[in-house]
C-alpha cells in the first residue's frame, strides 16, 4: 500500500539573476502577479491538492518570503476594524498551512536544494514544486500527480508539450510507451537537447512527485560543469532501479521565469482582476492604436 503524500518542497534559494537589478534585494519568488507574490500561487496549489506540510528552501536575502507567510496580527486587526473582509481573506489564505524554512548555504543547484530537505521529508513520498511555473486546471496539477502516484506507487514528473523549436530550453523525456492516456513510461531524461536530437516534445515542467530513494541518489550525484547538482540527473539514475512515469499536463501553464513571460502573465491575470480589468483592457486598446499610428508614420 502506497504512503499518502502530505509534504512538499518549494526550492526558493536561487539568485534570480534574470530579474536583476530588481532581485538584488527582492527574492524573485516575491515578484507579484498583479498583487500576489508568485510563490503564493504555488503554496495555494499545494493546499488545494491536500498537502499539509511545506518546506521552503531559502538562501541569503530571502527573509521577505518568511515574513510573507508569517501572521500579521496588527494588520489583520486593522482590516477587521475597517470591515475589509476581502483583503483580510487574501492575507489569511494559507494561515492554516504548516510552512517551514530550511537554509541552503550555497546555491548548488536544484538537486542540492531538494537534498537539503531530506530530514524534513524522512522516508515519505513528496512533491517538489518550482516557483517559476503557475499552473491552472480544474484539478490542480499537484493533485493530479498525487492521484497518479496512488495508482502506480512510483515517482511521477509533470510534462507538457512545447513547440519543437523551443525544446532546447527544457529537460525532455524519452518515452518508451504511453501506458494510458497522458501517462508515459520513461526510458531516459535528456537535459536541453537540440531540436534535432530531442526524443520528444514533452518537456519537464515545474512539478515532481518523488519517492524518498531520490535522497540516496542525490547524495552521490556529481555536480555538473557549472558546479550544480541537477535533479534530472538524479531522477535519470533513479529510473534505472525503479519505474519513473511522466504525466502530461493538459491545463494552462504560466511561465514567470523570465521578464517577458512574467509580463505576459501579469497582463493575463490583470485582465481577470475585477479592480483593474476594464482599465487595463482600455489601456491595451489605446496603446495598440498608438503603436499602429507610430508604425504608419515610420513606414512613410
């Protein structure tokens, strides 16, 4: 009988160099999508999936993440007195979660960040949730992985089809067969292959359900040329001793890992936000007209 998955690891110790100079002082995980830090969406997904305990792996300069998930009685009292129920609810969404923090002393890659959480996880299956990907579906992606694990008892990675020309940006699976719709047996994992060498267009996205055996493998995984311990390398080794599956995610994925994709995500969420949607839609239309007129002028 498989153990129930109740714990998640959220690695948040990276330097966030893609967003410098902003991330010199502010963790990239705290960059907002409209008015909500990106990491808040990840924690809420975990809660909706039935996760009880979360450990966030942090590094130097990440104190604001701890402060964000701490309670703020003075602020809550102020909102209560002013009857600002919606605001109060927005800051209490994850107050009932057990959220812990572990320090990664040196930024030695995703694999090392996960290994840092080994004492917290113990001998249990767990989920790794990366903060660069915000996922949307009727059933949360983490919950989908948990349901798959309940049936297979095996480590399961989330994958999604991406345009073939973009495949070199991702780790990719080499599937042996589709054992049922959307669930693949995996022969191997290939890190950032060229489009010509890619074994599939199924890219690994930021959710992994792993068995605790991964820690023993991570302990002996050598750093790559950049000095980082790669989680996909350890998973590929794990796949040699026990089955590893890939679950294809069919919902929406919002990439917040670079400036352009983060801005696109903000626009999409802004157009849904009841306070600003109308004003933003009007602005986008006006901006489109201005740019069109500028193009006409330049082409004369």
